[in-house]
C-alpha cells in the first residue's frame, strides 16, 4: 500500500459520492462519505460542495461545527444535471460491463469453439465413412457439399442438440453480512469458509495471475477507513501490519499519514507504544458505523485465496484451448477442403480467428507462468513471512521451530521445512522490530512490540464508544429556506 492517498478523477469521485448517497439515504456526515467511498476528506468536501449545489438538500450544522447532509429521496435536481450524471453512470457501467463480459467471453470462446470443432470432426468422420462405403459402386464419389446451409441445420436445427442447450450463468457474488455489534476484523476469530473460486476466476487467474485479483488503491483506502471505524477509531502500527502485510517501519509511516490525512491524534503510552486516535472519523449521523462488512480482510486471508488459485489452476480451459488449436489446423488442412468451404468467411471464423485467439491465450498464460517462475523464491518468502505474522498476531506468543510448522501451514499459504523457516527467522523478526533467538536447531521468533500494541489498544477499545453522534443543531439550511419562502409570500401579499 502506498503511503499516498489514492487519487481519482473528478467524474469517478462524483459518481462514488452519488452512489454512496443512493445506497444509504438519510442524514450523513463527511466521515460517513469518506468511509463509503475511500476519498480523502478534502476530496469528499469538494465533491459534496458541488453535489449540494446541484441537488435538493438540507445542510445542518451542530454545536461543534459538524456538517450533516440530507438529500431528498431519489436525488432531485435540474433535468440537465440529472442527465449529465446519468451519462457518467452509463459510461462507468459500460466499462465495468465490458470487463465482466470480456472475462466471460474469454472462457466461452474456448468452450464454444471446442464444441464447434468437435461437431465438425464428427461430421468429417461421417463424411469419410460415407465416401468409403460408396467407393465400391462408384469410381469416384462426388464431393460432399453440405456447406450451403444443410450442415448447420443438421447440427443446430430442431433435430440437433444445439437447440436444447441453455445459457449458463457464471460468477457468484459472495457477500458477508455482519451482525450488529460484531467486530468483523477480530484476528482470533475463525473466518467463514470462502466459496471455491469459480471457473471464470480460475481461468482469469490462469491468464493474468495476481493482477486479476489485486484491489485498487481507492478500495484499499476505503477499507482502511472502514477498519478504523470498526475498531472504534483506535488502531496501532500492529493493526496496519496485519491488515496490509507491510513491515513495521512502513506501517509507522502509513499511520503517520493517516493521522495527517484524517485529522487524527497519536498518543504514546507509558511503555512508549504509539496509538492512533481518529475521533473525527467516528462522527456519524447513522447507526451502522461499527457494522460495515469487510472486503479487504487481513493480508493472510487475501493471500490464502491467491495461493489457492495458484496451487489449483484450471486444467479444463487450457486443455480445451489446446484441443481447439489442434482441430484448427486439422480444419484448415482436411475439413474445409472435404466440405468445399473455400470462401473467406469459413476460413476466417473456423481457422484464422480461433487460431489467433488460441495462440494468444497460451502466450498470455505463458507470460504469467514466466513471471511466477521468476518470482517463485520471493513469493514463497513472502508467504512464509505472512504466515508467521498470522501466527504471532492470532496466538499472541512466540513462534518456535521445530514445533510450529503445522500451525504455520494452517494459514493456507504453503508448507515450509524447518530449515527454510530457520533461515528466514531473523529477517522476519527484524521486520517486526523483534528478535530470533537460536539455540542449536531450535529457533524462537519473538515480536513483543506489536503484540504489546495490540494488547494496549484492545484495553482502550473496551471502554470506547462505537461512534460519536452529532450534537445539537444550531443552523439548518432547510429552516432558512422556509423563512425565506414565508418572507417572499408576505411581501407578495402586500399591496404595491
């Protein structure tokens, strides 16, 4: 995670704010918008200022100067404003839809052409058999020309199986709902078992690797704010290490950046431990501050999903693609001449287009595989580091080798030999400002500082409020508008 805030274009920021308002109608504060969108506070203020001017709304100010925004249901505005925002949403939906359609199309291309080639091959074998049976009665049998519609009617007509195939829907949305009052980021809780990756997800990972599942900086920033609110506005460097998987020193820089960005405070305990407070982020006009469902998760949970995709690749789609590549060449050399399909369209749709697609499919997958082989050692080292992080933070005691190998493997990031763990114990402990104590073949990884931070901040959270409500309203733009309307009516009723 970069130390800089995620930056987005003005159109994307405006759509994010409008979508957040639509998703949860009712009064809200700037902190509510920041948590829902991931925008920096100054960006949220800038966009909200424009939206307030464009749409009918009421602005209240409490005794502490906190602004509370309320928009009319349905977001009422001038027709030109509504139409302009509708065009922006269409454009954004088109981009998202095109990406989703491309994922499905990539897989369906392989499957559909595998079916087409299989049917072509069956038809070819039937034609060859028919020719051999007629060779005794004819010196030379006529060329079978079923390329002018009859062959396609045979396969896809009322007697063919093609008319009975239904459309399959791919992609399953997994949404975790969190009950009111639960901590969605409890490190020591057992997370719900994730559904197995779909065929589309596995195919997409086969082609593009971790790039296919990486989250955008804006999504990570939004979840950082969600995490802070779920933790009652109190976090430490250890929380950032667990959430993002960064070394302690980088977590310290990120924590400082969060304090500066979200007007937070840094307290130092008697033991010299930093604790970050974000009172402004907890100010809300809503009730569900502490019940937001997480989508980022701790890094070891995110990496476990990546490791599952990497360790269990899909074999069906690559096999079908290889089948298509072979049948593509066979179609060009034997099937097209057999049926007399010499035109440009059969050659393009049955040879050139699927052939180029199949070759590109393997080239892209080969690029991904080459990157994985190149970075294999670093990948395994990172997985071991993250698995040790998980064990330290969830169990809250040192990791001992030999003895904890199985517990490390339970993270779902791979199995590591005692020799491998001992070799990396020192660098891992150093990243956490800890130490690795070696005694012959035995090594003990200790990280007292982040564990002490977690214990200290959890004690503070027990007495903290899950949110800070807005105070008494001292000004309301709605009330001012009513007074202006009443004054205008009074002036209009007076004689000239």
